[in-house]
C-alpha cells in the first residue's frame, strides 16, 4: 500500500469524487510540511533565544506556518468529513429537512463566511505591516478566502453526492489485514 493510499481517506467514499483525490493528497502533504515547519521554527526560535542570539524573523515564520496549517487543515478536514459540525442535528433527520440542515451548516455557516470575511480582511491587510520584515499582514490573511473556496468545493462535492447517493451509508469495516476479528468466549469461570 503506497503512502498516497494511506493519506487519502476511503471512509464515506460515496460522498467523494475520485477527481479530487489528488487535491486531498496534496493538501495532506502540505499540512504535514506546514506542521513540520511550524515545529522546526518554534524549536529554532527557542534555541536562538536560549543562546542569546534570537532570530526575530522566526516569530513571523512561525505564525505564518501556524495560520496556514490551520486553514489548509480545515479545508482538507472538510473533504475527509473529519471537521466539527453539528452531526447530532443532521444525522437525526432524513429527507428534505436533513438536506436543508446539511446545506445551511456547510455552505452558509462555514464556506461563505470564510470567503466573504476572509477576502475583506485580506484587502484591509495591505494597510498593516508585520515587523521586523515589513511584509503586509495580508500575507497571513490570503489563506482564509482560499480555504473558504476549498471548503465550498468539497461541500458541493459532498452535497451533490449526498443527494445522488444518499448521505447515510454503513461505515466500512476497518479490517485492513483481511483476517477475521478475534473473538473471546470468556463467559466467566466458576471457582471450585
């Protein structure tokens, strides 16, 4: 099994298009790189401060890596259906009411707000600058509307496939080895 097969989640396959599997893989790899870079920059920041020669630009790099990891991770979590949304409400419904709740929770609440307000923050970010580099703070905000677009894409994917195939499907067994599950017939023994 290749690493790509492990990174692209096969759960809820009925809600996914194969054409977006490569995008999910790329986003998962990007998340890994961003998280590794974040950890490395925090470690380097601690070390340089401990030896008395701090690299001030590391704080900018750390915050950038952290923010990008959050929003890229949010987008890929939407594709993988690992994000937090009000499942207790939507899973208890069926038919048209469930469709309305699914659309409202996914599209309106998340994607539209991220795109609209993220873009507004991005545009306003050209008036503020990060120190010590003098980079416009918009460089931090650029990922927010991009994440919103990806979330909207993955939401449309799930909604179209949910309407066509149904939202409910039994969860597949997580039996990778192909061997039967181990059962125990322990019913308790009487002591002599």
